[in-house]
C-alpha cells in the first residue's frame, strides 16, 4: 500500500473512532434539567467496608486509597480489591467503594449471587435485616461477612430541587421506563432524596442487560407504581385485616398517623399529590413495610 493510500485509510479509521467516542459519551453529560428524564448508571458488583473490617483485611490503621470519584458526591472507587468466596464459587478483583460505612455491605446482582452460592435479598442499601453471608479475602487475610450480601433494589438518587420539581418525596416508589433498543418499564423504583445526591437512576447488571442498556439509553419517570383514579388520599387494606384503617389527612402525614397505620396492618397507602410525609413518619412506614405511592404530576 502506497503512502497516500495509507494516509487515507488512517484518516477514515480515525474518523470512525472519533464518531464512536461521541456515541459512548456517558449519559450523565446530557442536560436533563426541566424534564422527567434521568441519567442511567449501572452498578456492578462491589462492596462497602466498615472501618473495623478495613483494618482486619488490610492492617491496623489502614486507610483505603481513592483512585476515582463516582457520580454521587463524596463517593469514590478505591485502589484496593478483594475476593469474594461463597458456597458455589468466587469472584476475584471485586471493587471497594469508599468512604467507610457503618456496616460492611456486599452488593451483587441476582446472577452473581447464584453463581457465588450466596443469599442476596432484594432490598434497599443499608437494609441488612435478611442479608446473606460471604467470605471476603484481601491477600491471605479474610473475614466472614455475615449478614452483608444484598441485591440492591433499583433506585433514583435525587437532590431536593429535583424532588420539588417532580413533586416526589423521599422513599416513594415510581415507575421508570428505560428507552432504547429494548425498552423496559421498571416498577417500584425507590426515590432517595438528599442534598448530597446527584440525579441518577441506578440499576444492577441484570437489570441493565435486560433492557440492553447503552450510554444512549434514556430513563423517564412515568408515574407512581399504581395508577390513581382519585386525587383524595386513600388507604389499601391488607387482605387479612379486620376493621377500618384510620383516615389519611390530605396535607400532612405525621408520626402519630404513621403509627396508627402500622398498627392497623395496611400494606400500602396512596397519597394525594402535594401531601407531605414527615421524616419520622417515613421511617415508621419503612420499618412496617408500608409502601407509599403517589402519582407524579405531569408537567
């Protein structure tokens, strides 16, 4: 091939690669302000370690080494890696995310858990009541992490201004559609609101593969998990409940109201748009397993 042809081929290849890089631009770079679209991020298997377990694995006084910031402010990928060992298999080179947590938590997909032979209930991060067990190795050091393994429920991180614009409260469940080559609608995606959060939908690798997720995929918040025919707050009774549950106020759900609902045995409540749930009430609903639904008002 002569010099001129080589130069032409090189220019064509460089143009194709440049175009590919544009396609692979991360979804977080898109402007989603003023819309109900949410950037999508895939959460692969990883662990969070408590300070005590960091020292047991890496040595007394050891501090994890940050190598890259993550999309959520204050969170980072660490240089150190670990090996997970279960009853059926093991995973090497598993990422550690910092900073240190109060409790060690191992986040796997359902496929990961089955390959490892570990129990992994689907629940929110931090809810380790039914979590499974695994052995964590760092070199020759190891710990038996009991009650640490979960499959994190799909969730949306959201700043207060995002929640205000969408009329969504912390702890609510919404329906989300991921658009692309294989569109999928996910129900019961939990919204988590904090001033320390940046808007993003987090899915695990199983969920991402189910919808053939790419960097061009877009997620859209559709509504609450169940369609509402009435604006007035209502209460859905549990099948085995007897008697009438307490009525829900239209504007403010307090700790007192939440306690009465927990005692009544209801499994879910439907709130009128604009109703405010106090933090103590949300905590009671979470502990009692009461799901809070509310329709997202269309812009």
